[in-house]
């Protein structure tokens, strides 16, 4: 999977997940979680309702990642129960000019 975006060190990186039914309509899953992996390999999992995952509207959730280290970051959204799904991606953080 190619790196989709590059951010400068110290940025707040917004990651968003949209959970839909097979017909394309949005739905709220039973649980919504996000695992963020830092460049040094540290994984942290956040859970909606417990951590700072925010809900924009039905089926749409987001989280602001503090890009505080240079290197390749990974993120993986996943849900369980109703609306079970998963989606992953990555981004790169570089030193400023």
C-alpha cells in the first residue's frame, strides 16, 4: 500500500473512517476502534466512547494523530458487531524545511 500523504513533524493528522452498509448508506457500528502505529513500532488502540475518537455524524468517525516523530506511521480503523469492517493506511512524517 503506497504512502498517501506526507506531513511535517508536529502536525495534527486527521484520520477518518466511514462505515457503510452494502447498499452504501452509513451506519454506526457496535464498536469503533483505531490502532495507530508510530515509526518506532509502538501500537496504541483507541476506542470510541472511551478515548478521543470523535463522531462527525452517523457512521463517520475521526481522530487527530499527533505526528510527533519522523518516519512512517500506520493507522487501522476497525469495527465489530453491526457494521463490522476494517480499513488501513499509512502516512509519512518529515522534518520541516
